[in-house]
């Protein structure tokens, strides 16, 4: 998980209703806070760390999430979680 180059790329925040297989994500106001969170992420088989940077009405934000290979195998899409930090 040492390569965090994806945090430099503009990428919209995931959404529970939107496309993609990101099942859990956290939002941070600084890149440093996002990077500090990485060591606490534990990935299972078929999962990978994803993320990016974006903006909202307050300003810049960075996000980290867990993307799964198979959303159906993962479970209920309504169980997707989002956390702001």
C-alpha cells in the first residue's frame, strides 16, 4: 500500500447508488490525513485500495476506499459504508 499516487488524481467520490465496486470509503480534508489512515486499512482477497481527490462546497478533499472484484459476492449493496473524517 505504499504507492499512493492515486491520491493525486481527480476522481469523483463513490456513491452507494452509483457504478463501481467501491464498498467502503473515508473522506479527509487533507492528503496527510488520508495517508495517515492507510496503515489501518486491512484488505481481504479480491479487494484493493483506491481513492483520489475531489472538491465540494467547502474545498478540496481526498478519499480512500476499498474496491471489491465482485460486488455480488461481497454482499448487499445497501450495506455500503461512507465515513467523513
